[in-house]
C-alpha cells in the first residue's frame, strides 16, 4: 500500500479534488464506478502527481496505507449510501470514510451512527467553492470525531484555500457527525441571500434608475473597493460587462430570468423553520428564485397586466449619485442581517444536535475558497472572537455602527422600491427583521389574544407569572389562571 488518501467518484468534483491532493504531495488512490473516468483522469492529469488508479473498490482499499482514508465524491443520496456499503465491506475498523458530497446533514448524522457502530470513523465534510475550488483550494467543513481529525486535518489543511489576509487554511474541525454538512448547508443559504441582495441592487439601478449593465458593472467594481469587497460582487461586475457573442447585447439581457436551485437553500429554510430560527433574508432569497421559475404564474400575470407603477425612479440627475450610495448601504445592511440570521441558525442547530461549534472559526474558514468569501468575514470572525456577537452578530459594535450608518439609506431604498414597484424582498424583509429586534413590544400580544379567543391556548401576563385564559364566551369575560 502506497497511497495516504483515496478519492472515490471522479466526476468534476472528485477528479479536481484528487488532483489538488496530488499537487500537495499526497499519494492519491483513485477509483470510479465506471473505469473510463479514472482513465480520463490518468491520461489528462496523471503526470501532475502521484496517483494510484484502481479498477475495483478492493484494489482501491488495498492501495491505501492505514488508517485508510477515503473521500467519497459521488452524487448525494442513495449513491453515497451504496459507496459507503462497498467501502465497509473492504475496509477494516479504524479506517476513515469521508463524504465530501452535498449530503443532507440528517443523512450524515444517521450514516455516522451506522458507520461508527461498525468500528469505522465517518466524516461528513462540506466542500465549498465548486469545481474550481476543489482544484485550487476549497473551503472545507469537516464534521466527525477528534480522532479522525488527527489523520485528516493535516491533509485537508494542505489542500484548503488559504485566506488572503493571514494565509490560514480555510478548514476547521466543525464538530461531531452532521455538524460539517449543517454548516455547509447554512453557508449555501447565506449564499442565496447574498446573491439576491446583489440582484436587488442591480434591479433598482437598472429598472429604477435606468442605468445600463455596463454602468452598473462599473458601480459594482467601485463597490468592490469598499466593505462589500467579495467574490460575488467581483463576478457580478464581470457578468454585467460581458457582451453576448451572438447578438452583441449585454449577456445579462439574453439570459432567461429564471434562477435554478439544487436544494440546499430550501434545506436551510426548512431546518430553520423546524428550529424556530428566523432566517427571513435567506428564505426570501429562496422564494425569489422560486417565483422567478414559476413560469405559468408569471405568464398569466403578464397577460392579466397587474396594476401598479412602472418601476422607474424619478429623481434629478444630481441626486442619482446619492441614491446609488443609498442602494449600496441597503445592500450592506441586508447582507449583515442575512449573515446574522445564518449564524443564529448554526447556534440553534448546535444546541439542538449537541455540537460545539466555534462560530469565529466558521467565519474564518469562509474567508477563502468558498462562494461567499468576502473581506467582511474578517469583521464577522472578530465579532465572534470577542464574544460581542454571541447572541447576534448585530450586537457586535462594528456591525451596530454599520447598521446605524446604513439605516437612513436602507429605509429610503425600501420605501422607494415599494413606491415605484420594484420588488426588493431581502432588502425589505431584513429591515423588518431589524425593526422587530428593535421593538420593545411586538403585536404578538394581539396574536396571543386571538389564539386564546378561538383555541383557549392561554397567554402570559406582563405583571404576573403563569398561564391565563379568558372565558371569552362568558358574560363578564372572567380571566382564570391555569397554572
Ligand atoms: P455528480 O454529483 O454528478 O456525481 C457523479 C459521480 O457519482 C460519478 O463519479 C458517478 O460514477 C458517481 N456515482 C453515481 Br451518480 N451513482 C453511483 C453509485 N451507485 N456508485 C458509485 N458511484 C456512483 O458529481 P460532481 O458534480 O462531481 O459532485 C460530486 C459531489 O460533490 C456531489 O455530492 C455534489 O453535490 C457535491 N458538490 C458538487 C459541487 C459542484 O460544484 N459540482 C460543489 C460542492 C459539492 P459514474 O461515473 O460511474 O457514473
């Protein structure tokens, strides 16, 4: 046996990760169900490092040094279970099975339990950064035992992206069993919100202010020099500057306006709903994609010609610049809310599933390699590091100040969007979330009254402990104390 790590599944992600491992001095056993992919990898990239190609899973396992460590990169779901079964049959207790696919964290919790019962280690590892990241340095979110981290940690550190500011590898041991895939899921949820706030800013400049994609691209380029500096802002500028080869039009204008999704955003929201965590910015990001793809509904709406203003923001030329700055501030404030909500979901998940997750470390490993990589994650990790963000990122002094500064702009933008009829679901729901947090008293008191009225669900009183019920049907409406 010569290989210190193995990769199973050599489609886009697996072959790139295997190459990345080989580039960093690992001897990599490689195996794919159909040998043709293994052949392709060896033919096209075999000279890039040390690979040990295998025709069968037994051959693959035999080529691994102990403790044998195999990273699975096959389609999430049943294919992953099938490969785990095959590995278990060929491996020995003490060996480490790593699932690098986009698995649902509850599947990972189940698999970890089953695999551990047979004496193996199981690591569910979130991998972010797409194919490019897998090759040149992803952000990695492994969950599993401390013991498996001892073997796996140095290997993962060698291939992870390095943060621009301090060169730290973008990987940390997230926690036990499903913790890594949970954090990866929330990462993707935040990504939905982040992409949507950028799109809302674009829409307000495009439809609202009548700017061209080129002009807006220039604006994003400028914004990328501010606290918004991030991968997503950078690629947005590039996309907006791109011209269609066929028609010469801005490419963005020939792309169908229906956003796809693969499900991790939906999982983030479903999980938040069951945890009772408010993740409105993420949810609106997911719903915005959903409505974009409800083609029947949109076609019918177009036929009906629903009444409303035309989206144009009528402001004098000399006020335009200030309004564009308002939009930038609204984007920043909404983004901060989305991240605050995402981190709350991670905290609530950690409580529910008994994980000890270092939120500062999570923010640090998102600084490089992944899609949401951004300068501002340095501030996020500082906020968690200092303890100021323990309850919410919004309470850390840096973000408190940012929100204070942004807030006038944010309100103007949300009000203007509503007035002219440009949808801004994440801008506006984030502002509502912020205002709900600021409110000393919420109208939930009235809801409790309603619940007690029709369902005798009881309510609490502000001046006395216990549960109370009003006999609404009775004359005189007597209140009774239930406990
Ligand atoms: P795919 O998700 O397209 O899966 C293709 C691979 O799965 C092939 O190697 C295929 O083998 C293998 N496979 C299947 Br399908 N069924 C199998 C089975 N029953 N037994 C053994 N192998 C089986 O590949 P990918 O896009 O490279 O993604 C791999 C994983 O990484 C997925 O879980 C994905 O969600 C995750 N991920 C992807 C990205 C991305 O940007 N693409 C990013 C982050 C995470 P075959 O060649 O023999 O058919």
